């Protein structure tokens, strides 16, 4: 009898271990599934300049993506409803339809940007189904804001708790297209944070002074950090040092065709003997038009006067939303 009892216990323990392994494998497989989801990379590429999970509470220029998820998804929200809400907001961001009144009060309404509907659908699909990175400070901030009301449904990715940032990826281990894109996007994030912060706190004219004095030093500091050459070049440069060469002009045209055809642009990679070159477009949103839009419409006269003083040969005006203003040109050693 004792042998039978011992055998039963061993069998139960065996199956318990197997179930545990299955659970662990399931969690691992879920993470692998998340990493492969196209919406993850699209979110990092298109959203993290303003909605980065690594920004501090004081330095952020927009709410983190996890805040958007928690404000838009509750226990009654279907994935279809969430995707529709994201599509509607991106197409027409405005204070009246905002669900995040505190964010609008602090940061203003987000600049209008035109994205392919498929891009927004894939980002929203990823946000709904998976856990997404959140700042370490966020949970306490959110609970305080909501009066410690908990238990909101968040789609299949609910119940995140204090989910910390994933371990930083070594950029040198990434494929060339992703590596070059990371260099461009981290530089864009630094420039964007400082530029938008200046606009929010001091206005457009001070932002012009910031670009004139700080854009090059900040870009150079990121180049040193990444041990790469990082440039922004254009077919219509504001600073003549940013004039694109013949090869870069071809790539600008190619990216313009992508945008025209409502296609999500992908980095262009050139392999040289001992160097790698990566190119990615710089596109306009409504915020950009304050200094790069049509004169006396989007660009007000005081700004035009300041531009004429700082950049006598300025060509970087006349743009509308979602146009290619130039490209990132990234070069690094193999």
C-alpha cells in the first residue's frame, strides 16, 4: 500500500513538473511571439520619440504607451474597438475627443501625423494583446491619478504590474538595418525631446534658437556615443551643410515614393568594404510646420523673420504634413 501511495505521489509530482515546464514554455513562447509581432517594431519606430518608456517623469514630452493602453482599454473594450479608437485619434487628434485630459493639459494635443492604416492597426493589435514596456515610476503615478482604483481590464495583456524595461539590447548585435535605425531613432529622440520641450515651455522662436545652437552638438554627442557618423541631409536644406549628395538625393526620392504610395518606409542599407551605411526618412508632422510649413500660413511672420536672420539661404519651407523633409544618414564600421 505504501508503495502505491509513493508511486501516486511521484506520478503527481512528475505531471506537476511537466505542467510547470509547459507554463514556463508558454510564457517564453508568448514573449517570442510578442518580439516577432510587427506592431512592436512599428511602435518603437513611430511612437517612442514622444512616448518612450525610458523617459523620466520630469523629462517626458508625452505619456508613455502603457498610459494610452490603460486609458483606452477596460474590461468591456474589444480589440476591434481599440483599433478603431486608435485610428480615429491618429487621423484627427483634438482636445474635444481626448481621453487623456491630463496629458493634453500638460503636453498639448499631439501633432497630426499621417500613417498607413495598416501601421496603426498593427501597433494597436500589439498593444492590446501583449505586455508593453512601462517606466518604473508609472504604476505609482497611475494609481495615484486614479485614486488607487485597480482591476481595469487591458485586453489579453492585462495584469502587468510593475513591469520594468526589458534589458537594453546591444545595438552591435542587431542586423544592419535595425542597428542603423536604432542609431537614428535614439538621436531623433534626444533632439525631439529637447525641441518639443523648448516649444512647450518657451515657444517657437526659442525652439529656432535651440535648433541653430544645439542640434549639431547633440547629434555629434550621439555619434560619439554610438561610435558612428550621424547626419541629417535634405534636398531642401535649411543649413547648407545639410545638402544631400547625389546618392542621398536618390534615396530621398525613393522614400518620397514610399510615402506617396502609403507604404511604411524601411531603412536602406549599403554594404561597403569596411563600412555600413543606413538611410531612413525624416517626415513632417504639424509641429514641424511651425518652422517648415507654408510662409504666412503655418509659419508666422515673427518666425519667418527669425529664419531669414539665422538662415539667409533657407530652402526648408513649404512643407505639408507627412512629407519627406530629408533623411538620416548613418555610417559605422562593420
